[in-house]
C-alpha cells in the first residue's frame, strides 16, 4: 500500500467523524447552547477522562481559559489522576 493511499484510508474516517461532530455542535448552538457552556462540558469530560471523581473540588472551579493547558494536565497527574485506559 502506498503512503498516499494509507494516509487517505486513515484520514477518511476522521473526516467523517469531524463532519459529524461539527453538525452536532451546530445543532447544539442552534438550540441555544452557548460556546461557554460547551467549554464547560468539554472541561468536565476531560476530568472524566482523567477519572476525577464527580464530587472532587476541581469540578467546582470555573472552566480554565485553556482546557488543553499542559499545566492543567500536570496538575491532574500530580494529584494522582491518570487517563482511563480506554483513552490511551
């Protein structure tokens, strides 16, 4: 298999998934969900990914400016949290 064919094969499902996510996000926005609330939900899902308990104080903090901030990931790891095995 050529590298170009392999890249096309690998990218096609991602493209479809990204299109599906974009449509779902558009639908949420059309329903009145604000971008700030979407960021809050994504932050909570990231905490789920790191197996942070639902009642942990970190969940009550305001959503960070950058939910992909490497310092945030470092902080989670220092607190003893790790990604769930299904997300590695």
